[in-house]
C-alpha cells in the first residue's frame, strides 16, 4: 500500500481529480473488553465534517481523507462498581465519548460500462485516527479512561451516484486500546477495551 500511495502522489499534480465536500453519517459502535466486569452493548452515535478526494482518471484508484466530529455512545452493564458510578440504579451506565476523527483511505472505483456516469461502486481501506476531546473519565472508581488517540483500520464499500453523491458503509476495528485503566489495586486484572464500529455516511463532493 505504501508503494501504491507513493505512486499516486507522483501523478497527483498532473492527472488526479481533486474534490471536496461535506460528509455526515451515523455510527453503531461497541467496545470489546477483556473482562466479564463490563458487558458492552451496541450504541448509535453520529459524525459530520469535511471530506477531500483525489482520484486518478481511467484507473479509478485514489485517496480520500476526512476531518470529522464524531460522538460515540456507550452503554454498559456493570457488575462490580460502586453506586456513584451507577447512573440509573440497575447497573447500567451510559456515556458519551467525543472525537476529532481523521480517516485516510485508499479508494478504488469500479467503472461500469454505460452506467459509470450514473453509478460507480467503490471500495476503501485505510487507517483511522480518532483524537478524544471529551468524556475521558469513563468510570471513576476503576480509573477507567479513554485513550487520547484511538487508532483503527477501516474496510468499506459504497456507491457514487451522478458523479457527486457518495453513500457508503465501513467497518473499523481497533488496533490499540481505546479504553484502559490506571492505578487500580494490584489484585484487580487490568481492564482494556478496543473499539468496533460500523459507520454509514453520505458525502456530496464538488
């Protein structure tokens, strides 16, 4: 992928098409923990921001990148936390984590005979860097906190309609620990969570 990215960079000034536009969507996320202490449910959040795209004509290969505000919602069933951490009396805690999200993708557009001006399928893959801006303290009594940078890898697919509107979905799986604890008692196993997220977005590029 690195070699291909360098090759694309070499042809960008002369041949690539550059486009920019707004991008919005919804996300369904879940944190995968390494302990039975926390059972995470799927929760819906939202995202919005700006997207840029470089595409090499004819071959259909390019890059896209976005700067997005993203809210990820958490709902966990807790079995061993004190009352001050329990929000509604039934051991369920709901939290929000807010991020500045920067996904960077290699993109391939499949040109279809006759239909290419109406619809083009595309596929994407690449890293996602999410910088936590609020909601760092998750559970006080276990010193469980969100990491300042959550790194994921995305795989996605979608359709480009009428050469402007892109509607797509991608699945991201966490590479590093998005949530971890510090400073707890030595007899308590460390609690760490990786993010898993489906995101559905629409972008209009000019």
